[in-house]
């Protein structure tokens, strides 16, 4: 069982995203080695970053390191802040044509003078490992999940849910997703629907959000508001997936110090929920693991091999 129990009967089971992500990476490594020995194909990922944003640089470095750990070919294109859109599109076109690259990821946000949407839509759908291209969005929302690239955070959240609930069919379960963004809320809702849950998407204009959340057997928080979801919003025994990552002041750790919290008031909600993801250590580690899984899937498809299921 890949979910750790915190050992107190009245507290929720903690869904250990770090452990589950590590297991997933082990599977990716194994399957990548098998693909290489059977077809000669080494999965390849290209990460493109424009500008000097320090947080983005950290993300890009960790993606490159993880790809190398998985035995992938990994290339990073670091372009200056003033790169023109045509030059960026030319690089994307070259990567689309490069047979050794199976996944292309453009680190967002892009500088203001570049139209993000145009860049994302220029990535070949079969290399769009972020799952943001309209073709992949369309496949996901029409239920053709097997053919789609699913965005990494939603895909990783679903892995955690399946582990926590011990099943992949959520028939008869009510799911409430708080947040309707294109990169998190909407794709998670599509995946839950594809798993037969009855899904409600809530947002900033939803009335009686606490009451709605209390109907949820599966509660997904993707809001970006620190500890917004309280214990009395939670149905006893519910499974909570907290996607939120919020940096808040932590004076108890010293002057100017910060700490990470989710969108869920963890301590109090853990007393009501059946299972819950912590922040950090829940959904976060799954995102990068799913990026590796998507790249492997792209390489398998390119080699005409059935990709593994994650
Ligand atoms: P967005 O800002 O794009 O979307 C936030 C959503 O929350 C919107 O739909 C908004 O509603 C809704 N919302 C805002 N305030 C309220 C409120 N008071 N009540 C109900 N709904 C509200 O954020 P993202 O989807 O990009 O990210 C959400 C969170 O997930 C963030 O904390 C982000 O850092 C985190 N995240 C974590 C990742 C990971 O790897 N774990 C990856 C990606 C994101 P409306 O549409 O009406 O404005």
C-alpha cells in the first residue's frame, strides 16, 4: 500500500505524494529501459525557458534532473528575456521536427510580449506533454483520455485519488472541484467525470460553497487561497486532494520566514476527512513525476509500443 497511515484512529489517512511519486518514477525508469532495449528509442524531453525568473529556473532545473534520473535525453533551451515570438516559434518548429524529442515543455509564464496561447498551440499535439494544446484538451473532454496528454497536476491528483480510494471507478461518488482554471480545475473535473464520479465545479461565484463542499465524497481544492477550506466544509470520511500551494508568513520560524500551506486548513480537516493530501508532500511531487510519465508515453506512441498505464 502506497499510502501511509498516521496512526491515530480519529485522523485521516495521509496520502503520501512523495512516496507515490517515487514509486511512479521507478516505474518510468523501468519502462524507459524496456522501451530502449526493445526498440532503441530513448525518451527525449525539451524544456524551453524564456527569461530569468528565478522560480522558473528552479522548476526547469528540477525537471531536467528528474528526466536524466529516468534515463531520458534531456535538453534545456534557455532563451533571453527579449527573445522575439518568431524566434521562439522557430525553436518550437525545430523541436517538433526532431525525432529524438518526444515531449516539449515551455515553462510558463512567458514574458508579456509573447502570446502564450500561440506558443502552446504551436507545439505538436503528440509532443505536448503539458496537455495544454486544444487537441489534447478536446480529447480529454470528449472522454478519449487514452489518446490525450493529460495535464500533469490533474493526472497526478487522479493517481493519488485512485491509491487513496483503492479503486479507479468512482460510480456513485459526489466530487466537488473548487477552482475552474484550464490547467487544474477543468481537467480534474473531466478526469473525475471519466471515472464515473458525479462532478460539480465550484468557483468564486458559487453560492454556499461550504454547503456544496459538504456534499463531496471527493473534494478537490485548486483555488490559491491559503487554508480556505475549513473542517465544517468537509463531509466525514471524504477524500481531500489539496492542489493549492500558498506561501505564507511564518514568524514562528524567524523574521521574514515563510512556509507553504494548501487551500485546505489541514490540521482541522484531517480530523473529519477519511484521507487527505498534505502540503507540501501531496500533489506537488506528483506533477513532475507525471511529466516524466507523459514523456515516456509520447516515446512509446512514437515507437508504436503500447504505453504503460499510470
Ligand atoms: P487560478 O488562479 O487560475 O484559479 C483559481 C480558481 O479558484 C478560479 O477558478 C477561481 O474562481 C477560484 N477561486 C478563487 N477564489 C475563490 C473563492 N473565494 N471561492 C471559490 N473559488 C475561488 O489558479 P490555478 O488553478 O492555476 O491554481 C490553483 C492552486 O493550485 C494555486 O494555489 C496554485 O499554486 C496551485 N497549483 C499547484 C500545482 C501543483 O503542482 N501542486 C500546479 C498548479 C497549480 P473564478 O474562476 O471564478 O475566478
